[in-house]
């Protein structure tokens, strides 16, 4: 009695291994033609040759060395925030008149340390020191020379006097008087 059940045979068919890894083909996709048209980058930089930037120092106050000295005893104060002429020359004993020809108020204020030795300090408002003039102006606009008015000062001591307008000094409103 041996019967073999033929059904027991199991045929395990291992299906063929899929054709994996067939062609690792394709290696043609390589980046061929290396187009050299690229690089629009080179925007020719550099040629901005704006011949270097050091701004030339404009001859502002201080150095009373250069520039011409106008022989006059009258100086105008203008709405351009300047004294005209900026540099004048007078003889000792001359009375210098500062006329406000514009509509904006100004002061005539000497730099205490920039007047000749022994000279009398001067400032519109008749202050006897630069500090007093500065404080007087800032507190109550003392020393202000309104439109249409003038300030006079007689200079006896020879030498160079530097002066300024308190509210417009930062605008370059300065001047010089050379007494000879
Ligand atoms: Cu002024």
C-alpha cells in the first residue's frame, strides 16, 4: 500500500530572476557639449575709474593765508549765509560796518582766540567775550542783527581778526579782517 500522492510534489518554480541590472546603459546622457556660451556674468566691472575720491578741501575759514583782501570798510551779510567780502583789509582806526542786506538775521562775533594780542574783543550785542555772546544769543538772540540793520566796530589794533555768525557758522558764515 504505498501510494504516493503525486500531488505532493510541489514544484517550486523559482521564477527567473528578473532581468535586473540589465543595461546600465544610458551612460550617454553625459553632459556633452560644454557650451561655452554661458557665463554672461563677466559684467566688465572695474572700469568705474572715477579717479579716486579724496574730496578737495574747500578753503574754509581758518587759514587766512590765501585769497585776496578787499580794501573796504563795509561788509554785507546776505541770505546766502555769508559775509561779503569775506576778507577785508582796513587801516587801524577804521570803523567797519556790517550791513544786513538780506532778510535773515545774523551776528558778527569775533573768535576770542583769533584776534590780535591786545585787541579789544568785539561782537554784535556788545558782549565782551565769545562765551557771553554765544550764551546771549542762544538764550534770547541777543546780538542778532536783523534785516536792514547794521553793526559797527572800530578796530584800533593791527593784526588779523577772525569772526563768525553764531547761527550760521556751521554754514561757513565766517570772515576775516586784516587791520594794517
Ligand atoms: Cu548768519
